[in-house]
C-alpha cells in the first residue's frame, strides 16, 4: 500500500478531502522523523513503536579488496509492532 492509497482510503472512510488528509499524513510522518532524529522514540498504543536501535561496532570484509574493515557503532530507526497488532496479522495470514 502506498501513501497515495492510504490517503485515498482515509479520505473515503472519513469524508475529509484528500488534500487535507495528505497534509495530516505527511505532517505525522514528519513529526515521527523529527522526534527520532532528536533521539526520541514514538509510542502508538495498540499499533507499535518507532524506536532507535543501537548497532554495536563490528568487523566486516571488503570483498573486492579482500581487506577487513571496522564498521563503527551507529543508530538505526526501527518499528516494533504491538503484540495485539502482531496477533491480528498472524491470525489473518493462516
């Protein structure tokens, strides 16, 4: 499902114009991105959490040069779904 499909679906269910729904959806995504850039997790009860995961430093290989490289520790954004959400998906995919 694309962002345009999400906007169209919400607009049809709520009766709000697509332009307004698109502005809200884009604002929501911007708030989530800004919060995570500032080091804050975003918790949406019953849906899931947008969290920042810390990746430890590790050793990697540059295959083309056959050398060992050190990949520094870094943070990555991640999504952790709520248990109720996971259970609903499991039940509907059987």
